[in-house]
């Protein structure tokens, strides 16, 4: 198993508007033979940690997956857990976006290419 985390992301309003309203998660399975299972969890951080996204997905060999999640929150975090040892075959990136779809540079986390934490 491997655990990947964005860590806390501050999305406090600026002039009454939060920078990010949507989080786009892109996942790629670069393994040409093996599928992988991945759990995506999103958390609202408002003095306590409350899960608001909990999705288990199966990545077929060579599959690229895109998911969009609500993120018009003051603070949030996402965690990704693989159910198998992935040997750096899974790449994950997280992209903060405005309601218009424009990217928010400060809320962009590029693909994890290696294990961040192995359980």
C-alpha cells in the first residue's frame, strides 16, 4: 500500500471569493499489464477534519482517469491510497480550478512519481 496526500490546502476567500471552486484529480496507471485499486478521499478542514469525498476506483492498465470534486471550501485536503504496492506505476496530480475552469497556480500539485509514504 502507498499513501499520497496533498496536505492542507488553504482556500480562504480573497475579497469574498475563494480562488478554487473545483478540484480536478488526474490519475494515470503507467503499468501495461496490471490494474490498480485506488481510494480517493477529500476532507473539509474547518477546525475538525470531515470526509466529503470517498471513492474507490479501479485503474486498468494504461488508463488515465479524471475526476472533478467540489472545493468551494475555506480549507481542504485530499488523500490517495493504493491497495497494492504500485512500484511508482501510478501518477497523481491535483489541480485547483475556478468555476470558469481556469487553473489556480497556487493550488496545483504535480504528479507524484514515487511512493510518498508506504504503509
